């Protein structure tokens, strides 16, 4: 956690306190809700976010808190599921009466749960929501990660230039807001860059066998695979691609931007290109 990142979180808390948004939190204990995917396939993202929030709270509290008030984080597991995210938001906002909510982890869950916070006039701050349309839910909805529409075109430009890519195959999850948003951003960027698409293949959450689609991709003559996937499906896609002798560059969206890819795909993750939704400083 950088000093400037900690400063921004402290500044957010200060602004909320100044605006009179403290609610029922006591002077010695600012309750902040954190609805993150701490279990299930998305847990590899949520656990990292939890670690970052805890580190920031420790640093802020050690430096005297916010106007002398200590931050108390209250974590709830939304498991990367829309229905569970809605339930967790209701608990944090109406039962626990937190000052604000960090989360949820996935854009799919944010699209479902953020309207709860908006209606209750409770600030919600997404730390990993990169799909289009999240902040348009309302003026109480914020995020600090760059959208797929901004990150993916730059990722493509760099990969195409350095890997000498002339044509690509596209592979994406068609049943998730995030992966569909990534596909839309990739498609638009490929059209802008005038890169031909040899084939477009899809999969769904929970799929484990991707060999049929990968066989089509291999036969299409693509120079690279453009992949919009969460890591639960993205990592096995890379493993199975290499098993089929597909050693092409894989250009991933933000869902593949996790150190867990090295645990799940190991050396099969070589030649993976991803951008970052985070700003340094």
C-alpha cells in the first residue's frame, strides 16, 4: 500500500465525516463495510482486496486514525454471487449501519448490489469493478479501477506491436457482465486497429472443458488469442491450450490480472499479456 493510496482512503473518510455521513458510528469507531468475494472462484481476487484494506486501515489507525477516530472494518463474504452480494449489502447498510461499503469484488455483483447502496444513500466504493456502466448506477457509486474500455485497447496495441500479431481469435465468457464488457472493448479495439478476427468462441461460468473451442481456434490460423475471462476459467483455458500445442500469445483482460494465474496455470501461463486497471502513486 503506497503512502498516497493510504492518504486517499483517509481523505475519503474525512470527507464523509465532514458531510455528516457518520450515522450511528461512535466517535471512537468508524464502521466501514467490506463486501468481498472471500470464497468461491472469485476468492483469489477478494482475498487480495481484503489484505489491502486491512493494511490501509492499520496504517491509518497507527497514524492516529481519521480526525482521531479509528477505522473498524467489517468484512462479509459475498462469494462472487449476485444474490449473496445483495444480501450482504442489505446487512451492512441496514443492520450494521456502516458508514460506507467497499466492494463487491466482481462487476456482475456490483451491477446487482450497488443499487441497494444508491437507494439508501450510502457510499459504495468498488475496488475491482471494471465493466462499463457501474458508476452510472448513481451518484453514491464510485470505483478506483480503470475500465476495460480504457485498459484493453492499450494492452492490445502493446501486444500487437511487440509480438508481431496480424490476426487473432477471440474467446470470451458470454454470461457475465464483466467478461461481456471485456469482449465488447476488445471487439471495438480490434476494429479500430484493423486486426482481423479468425474466429470468435464463447464459454460460460463453471465450464471446465474448453478443448472444442480451442481446437477451432488452433485451426483458424490466428497469431494470438484474445481472452476475456475470469481466472477460474481463464487459467484452465491456458493450460488446455498449451496441452493442444497452442503456444500463441494470450492477450487477457483484467480478469487475468492476478498472481493466482501462476499458481493455477504454472508454466502454461507463459506468454500471457495483461494490462493493469490500477494507477501508480
